[in-house]
C-alpha cells in the first residue's frame, strides 16, 4: 500500500510546509537521508497552545502535548515531502528527536514524544520503527510546548 493511500485510510492530510521562523530551510537532503528542521505543532499557521508541559494550573497537559507532538511529526513529513517529492520514497524512519518545554517537575517527556512515534508507526508500519531521543528543555521557539525533528532514509 502506498503511503498516500495509508494517509487517506488514516484520515490524515499533510499540512502545508510551515514557513521557517528564522534563517533555515524546513528540510535538506544529504545522500539518501532527509533531515528536517525542528517542527513546531503549527495548525493553519498558528500554535494551538504555548507554555510548559506539566501537571497543574497554567501548564499544558501531557495528553495535549502528545497530540502536539503528533502534529509536529506530520509537519516534518510535509517538510520531507517538499524535498523528496513523495513519502512513498521513504525506506526507513531513522531517528526522531523530540523536545518538550517542561515544567521542572515534569518527567514524562517520552510519553509526550510517543505522539510523534505512534503516528509514524501508523503511517509507515515496520519502516516507521526508529531510534529516538525525548528531551526536556526550559523553553522552545515561540514558547511552543513541543518540537520534533526527523531523519528519514529514502530511495
């Protein structure tokens, strides 16, 4: 089954490539690898939430942040598509790096970044099994709660 058909089956439409917020490009190709820049969870050009992830008043709940990580991964796939033409060319999701703007008491970064990992598995199946880092940080660009970057192998 093509990746395009799988996306349709899952009810997923890849977004437009998010415009860079600084001096970089959304994705680059080196050899047979695509490296995406860190992608924020933009939906229609806006962040759905800002702030730190954690439990308590004024914090972004981990369950919401997990959905934002999923959106980051979809935005990264859109960026990859912009440089390789089709996700059907992807032969392996090599690595996912996820950053979570975390309240000092929050230690659930892996669960948040599962939002990205799970959607990649849903889309690519075994090709989507990857190495990963899930890192807690003090702050992310534009006060985003999450940021995800991908390394994809393609033919």
